């Protein structure tokens, strides 16, 4: 994410799918990471 967002052109999107049985904690961790890395300063 740090590479992709350089210049302010990064969009986080789950454009594929989550595998059946993906633990909810993994999904939450993905979202936490996206939120943490999405702030531009």
C-alpha cells in the first residue's frame, strides 16, 4: 500500500472475493491495515 498510494492515486478495493471460510479476524485485520495506511499527510 505504501508503494501504490504515492502521489495520491491509490484506491483500496476488494474487487475480487474472499474465500469461503476466511476467518472474520483476517477480514478485520485487512481493514485495519487499509485504514492505517490510507492516511495522507
